C-alpha cells in the first residue's frame, strides 16, 4: 500500500484526517482508528464532518488510501452533534456502520436535527426574547436551512454513558462527559497511553464556543469551567482535538482557556450599567466589528452564556421589560 497522504498517524493506531469545511476553522479533524493485525474488531471513525461535496470526497479519499470505504467502518463515534462533527453520520450509518454518541447528546443534541420545526420555533422565540432584530432573524432562517441540508442525522444511534468503556478497533477507551460546548459533549480517553480524543473541549488557537441555545443547559459556562478541571485531572499525555494541531501540555491549555473566559466575564461586567440592556446590545460591545451571520449568532450565544454566568454569581441582574429580557448591574 502506498503511504497515506490525506491522513497522518498521530498516535499508535490513530490517524488524523483533516477534512475541509466551510467555516473559519477551515478543517475538522476526523480520526480513523485501525485495528492491529489479528484483531477481530473492524475500523472505527471518530467524527465525520458535514455533507459538502468537498468534505465528503476528502473523507472518502482518505479512507480509500487505507483500502477502506464507508461500508468498511464498524463504528462511527461522534463527540457531539454540531454539524462539522455529525453531518455525514446518517450516510455512513446507511452503509452499515453503527453510530454512537453519549446518551446525554442523543437526548439533548441529536434532537436538534430530528425535530427541525420545534427547534426552529424555540430558537426564534429565544432570539426574540433577547432582543435580536427581525431582519437578522429572517436571514438566520436561510442560513439554518442551508446548514440542515448538510446534516444527515443517524436514524438509530446507539448510546454510551459517562465513564463507560468502549472497545474501538480493538482498543479500549473510556468515555468522559464534558458539557459546555455541547450538553452531551464526550471525549474518549485511551488510558493505556493517555491519548485523549478531545473533540472541541480544548482547541489550540481559540476557545470553543460556549453558548446558550433554546435546547441547551442554561448555564453552560459554569459547566465548561467544571469540564476544564475534569479534563486537566485526567492527566492525559496528548489531546487530539477536533480542530488544529494536537495538544501536549493539556494543563497549560486548560489554564489559558479558563483565563480567557474570566477576562471576558470581567469585560462584560464593565459593559453592564444601571441602564438595562439586551443580550443583543451587549454582544455588539463584547464582540465589536464586522461579523458575518454565523459569527454574529455565535457571538450572541456566547454573550448570553457569560451573562447567565454573571447572574448566577450575583454579578448581574436579569429582568423582563415588555416581553424582552434585559441585564443590568
């Protein structure tokens, strides 16, 4: 077999496949787990990108370099339901692979794709209650329709629980529930050598989006802080993230991410005044400058997560004025 060029072995038996996606990340890292010779288990894939022609063909070509196709995968494990990690799941499942996710993610994240009308209605209601403008919401509907066309949810997803041991490609991993970026976000720890398939829990160059959505927990930043401490406590030797390069000094990166959010909390606290403001208004101050539609949506959701954290900590007040939620000191 020729040497693979569309993937690289980043740990024993684990090959990273960077798949192009139409987001600022540019690539999502899918991980192909190959069994050792003589192992009865088949290959497994962790995360699968979304369905664009570029992403699908890139993932298929990388698998082909290993003599594989979608139909050769025994399992697909998704770290969370976001489109760049989950979009091709239903198509891969149709080729015979089992799709696995944390039980919490099936209950709280998977439904975003299987109940589109309810999710759209609930999402728009939340936006309205927090001061998002009608013009923005009209454009948002078009953007979400485009995203949904690129996601094929699994029809019969299997679930695992926090702490459960999973055998993937003949290798044992322990599931670690890390809510914050997504309610049911899961990492996979290979305890034999400390390799951590980290999803979007920790990323090299940026912080993962920590946002409030209509179907999410109401204080995800509080959960994310706890998840960061849990990540550090694992003592893993190498984190293989969903975007960008592997991370070796996990404790240092955890400290940087925590410091970043504490700084953002302090800055947001300074934007608050005795005059009530909506989350939409405050997001324009916390994330100034020109942002595209998707970036502005994530900025709003992250601002709301930080506001709700401040409310829970007694550093801000939430009040309703004429049906719209406002925040003040």
